[in-house]
C-alpha cells in the first residue's frame, strides 16, 4: 500500500519467514557512526506495522528534520541522515510508533 519504503542494505524490507526480521519489541538503536560527518545511520525495529515518526531535534528542542512520518512495515529498518547545512553539535533523535517512544543523542562534527 501507500507509505514509505525504507531500503535495508543488508536485507531489503519484504515479507519473510525469518523470525530475526520480526523483532519482539520496539527498539531504537544508537546511531552509527557517532560522532559523524557527513552521514549517520539510525536503525530501529518494529514488532508490528504502524505509523512511525522519526524526528531530529537540536539542543534547544527545535525540530530540524523529519526523517519518517508514515506507515512502516514490521521488521528492522535503517534510515540515513545528512545534516548538510546544520551546525556541528549535539542533536536528539526521537521515534514514536504507537505507544512506544524513545529518544537518543547523536553528535554531528564538521
């Protein structure tokens, strides 16, 4: 259906019987590399499909990027972020998927 498709380099997101592709819990992993320049990868796991938002905030709590805002299938997903014109420093990435919410820090070095 409609929505966002995220390519997972190791294993394209598709229907599979591999239980490893259907995690039992919501997880937001630490980005890598971290600190980073010019790009970092954020990986997250969804035990079921649903609406997901993945947003980046600066140290002042201002939204600087929306990486995902849409329906995502169950499984393990990776998304890349390139801050481009943003200043170096500490940022926060926040995921919301159903009732699950989690925030982690990342550091961008120019």
